[in-house]
């Protein structure tokens, strides 16, 4: 396991380096964050008066998204931190992914952001450029956040215009999870790297033999993935008004949505596959679900914690010209600019990322730890079930190509359009060709306006 682990950490460092090189592209047309950045001395001076003394009892708010398993583990870690730091009270705020960003946007608009927020790669440029996140360079330079076991490239993956605004909590890869008992009952073997045609045929065979429907993910992650297999970046294609990637994606969406083995749209509306606790695999409304490797444990627990789950990579285009699999930062912790307790928030992040006590509890639940020493420690602690994730990431490590640049401004609006059109296809209101013809010009207009 440790030999695999060294290779994985090397690849993650290289991946993070690629991300760092692209990190300044997002949020075109907005005020440069570097122009607004303060020096370490200014950061320390500006927070000195607001920061509590060691004796003063203070409260900081920490916010994240995830399933029940993540909530439980994170609360255990928070409780331990409060035991070790009796003058610190931490108020936890958590929800699922689908509601997290709406709530965060509302809090930002009202000047009520928590002190520490979980941040996603696709939103980092947006929040940093709008001055919602604190510059962490001073804390990294002073050692308040210890970076001695974290590679420069991983630090840079949370940076925009030379300033670090987010500390990586782990790395992850796209993953399909499936109920092994159902697959075995159908007498089917799922390859680690199926093509879309192979996956389609597998879905049909499992349905014919067991009656259990399948789920095909059709959102932004999948259209990005399909474009990668074609050797391009979907946002570049949309900005240029090119239709080939969208045509290909929506064609496959229609093929799966209209297949007899596909979960019906009305049931899927109740079994939200984007929310761990309501995923259709939980009660075998489907035998599979699309997600990311860092969510494996949460999904396993949501399925009852006693079912054997198999994993494979996202199915790729049969004629893929480029390997589409990748590794990316799973998520980050950021300190908000509005926080009155930036020092204490930074100290909590340091402990969360770098302490053995915290990570003995978390065991890489948010992805492969950024701290190489902690990652090595965790790899020796995991159970047989948890080892599935580490073995899977080791396999991805062998084939992964560079991740796409950060999503551009306008991403969330483009995603909303895509989601609506996919729903139209699932309900039979549009064909794939009609959806693609509508999607490309609308997405192009959104992205151009956001430049």
C-alpha cells in the first residue's frame, strides 16, 4: 500500500501544480484579488484587535456540505478540538450539496458568512475575486498553518493571483459505485474502465435479469468528462459556439433516458442522486450511482453500512481520443474575510489538516489528505471497506490526465440550463438534438456575459 501511496502523492502534487497554473483564469473582468491583497503584517495587525485572547471565550462558526457520515465524523473532530481548547466554542453549520451554495450566497449577501467555510474548486475564483475570503499567505508564512508536509503545488491549488485563499482537505476522483449483490445476481462483471457502450449493455443485462433500474449521471461533471475524452474543455467549446461536444453528450443522455432500464424521471425526482442521504442506490431504486471517491464512505453508510459496494471509473466515450479520468482537490477550508476571529479560524484549519488526532477520526473521508505524513498514517489505519477507496485512487493514478482549468464565471448559470434540459429529455419533452441546439447558444451567451 505504501509504494502505491508514494506514487499517488506524487501524482496529486503534479495535478495540483497544473491547477495552480490555471487558477488565475476564473472570474475574468473582476477586480484582481492580488491588487486587494494585504501583506502578512497587515493581516496580523487587522485581526489582532478582533482576535480573542487565550483566556477569552469565543465562538467561531464552521460550515460544510456532505452526508450524515461526514457530519458525524466532523462533529467528533470539532468536539475533540473544543476539549483541547476550552476557550473556543465551535458552532457547526452543515447541509447537503444542493442547498449549500444557495445558503452561502444568502449569507454572503447579508454579511453573515461563517468564520470557516468548506470551499469547492469550482467556486474558489468566484469567492476569492469577490473579496469574501481571507488571504492566508500570512498564516502560511508564520507557521500558524503548518505547510511543512504539504507540497507547494497543493498550496497553490487553493490560490488565486498569488494569494492562498483555501487549504486543501484532500483529493478525489470520479467514481461509479454499484451494489455488488445485484450485479453478481445478474452474472455480470463490470470492468474497471468501461466504455459508454459497455456500460449501456451492462445496464440492460442487469435490468433484464434482476429488474433493478440503472442511473446515468447527465450533469456538468459528465459533459465535462465527455469533452475531456474528445480532447477538449467544454467551456472553451461553448464559448466558441462549437456544438460537437454538446451534441455527443446529449445524444448519450437521450439514449440512457429513453432506455427501459433507466430509473423513471418521476422516481428520480424523489431520489436526488446529488444528495448522499437520498441517493437511489440507498434503497436499491437503482443498482448504481455516480459520485466521487471521497464520498464513498458516506454513501456506504447511507446504504446501511452492511452492503458490499463495487466501484469503477466513469464510462468513457467508445472512441475517446484522450483518457478522461483525473484527480482533483476534493474540497478546501477557507477563512472568510468578514470573520472577526481569523487567527482562531486559521488555527482550527491547521489542526484539522495537520493533527494526527483529527485525522485518526476522519481517515481521509474528505479525500486523500494534503499533508503527506498524515496521508501515510491514514493509509495504515483504514478498514477493508475504506481501503476500496485507496486502491481505487491508486488505479486512477495509473491513467489520470491533467484536470481541466477552474470553471469560469457563469458556471452556475450554465449548470442550471443544462440541468433543466436534461430534465426535459428525461420527461420526454425534448430530444437530445433539440436540447443540444438550445444549450450551446444559451451557454455561450452566459459565458460571454460573465467575461
